[in-house]
């Protein structure tokens, strides 16, 4: 049975799972679906065709599922899909998709979205992602598993952030960031690999060593990036983490974030 505070407004038609807690002055729209054990602490608004997975906890004044901040949006019935066991802190905003982006915004499981962070329309956010305070993802951004976004960072629309990447605080990201990369700066540049993150996630010495060697080859001064990438692909073809980077670069449709000259 759900625990719904008498001051909360839950529209007829909303699907409320077992063990859901809806605190004071929350508002839940008619097309919302809350999975088992979801908690809306207080003053949370969830609207639109929004699904929130089991065990996710949302804190006061979060705005989830309201129409996208996109002038091309014309009221299409798009979707916001949020996974399980996320923590969504105060004043977070997440918007559904648009017809220009597949009609869906997806957020994975076990993410931490700190106060004031924003996930825009048509984003695809992986599992175990962290957005620190006031970090913002513009429309159509892709963020891989375990990516971390420092406070006040901003990612331009259509940028891809690879798995296990680290975005430094107050960085503006205009280009794709390779998996395992670490970027920083006003207009972000690649500063190396996210070695601390890899150690915390128990990557082996051998895996980290291979990534370091591949990184040095990829961003050496000789030849073109394409030539260096093909050399890395041949030398490290049996190293899964390095090949993730190679595959990511091969799939690029925009510039890749590189080190400073």
C-alpha cells in the first residue's frame, strides 16, 4: 500500500506501486507511473508520460517530466524514463524527449543527481552516473555508465560522454569525451585519464597500464588521429577497455576532445 500525504495531489490514472511514499504538497500527473518503493519527499512535481523505477528517491522542489525547454517542441506525447534506485536531489529538472530526438529521454539506474542539476530532452544517461550541483546536460547528450560531471559543468547538445569519464567542475564541454577520459577547463580539453575513478572501481594494474599506453599513442604528435587510432586498434585488439575508446572514436560524428597543444 502507498503512503500518500493528505496534502499531496495525485491525479486519477496515475499508476502507484507498492510501498510508494508521496510526501506533503507533491503533485503527480495522470500519466505518471511510480515503481515500487519510490519516495517523493515533499514539494515534488512529476508530470507527463514519466516512468520512475523502483526505489528512486526524489527530494523537494524537483521538477520531473514537464515539457522540454525546446522551441521546436509542439506538445507531442513524448516520454521520460527514469530507472531504479536513483537519488534526485533538490531543484533537479528532467525533461521528456521530442520528435527530433526519438521522443524519449532515458536515465539509467543508481544515479546521483545533486541539487540544481539538469537533464534536458532526448538525453540518454547510463547507470551509476553522477551530476554534481548545477551540472547541466543540454538536449541529445549521451552519458555513459559511471560518468561523473563536476559542479557547474555544462555539456553542449549532441555531445557524447564516454563511460567512466570525468568532467571537471565549471567546464564547458563542446566535443565528445572518450571513455575513461578526464577533461577540464573553461572550454574543456582532455587532461588525461580518469585514473582515480578507475582505481576506485577496482580496475586492475594491467588494465590501467594498457589504457595509459594506448592514450599516449592516440594523442602523440606524430601522424593523424585516424592513423594513430588504427595503430592502437591493432596493438591493443585484445584489450577491451582500449577497444571501447577505439569504437567510440570510430563512431564520432563531431570533434573529439583532445589535449592542449
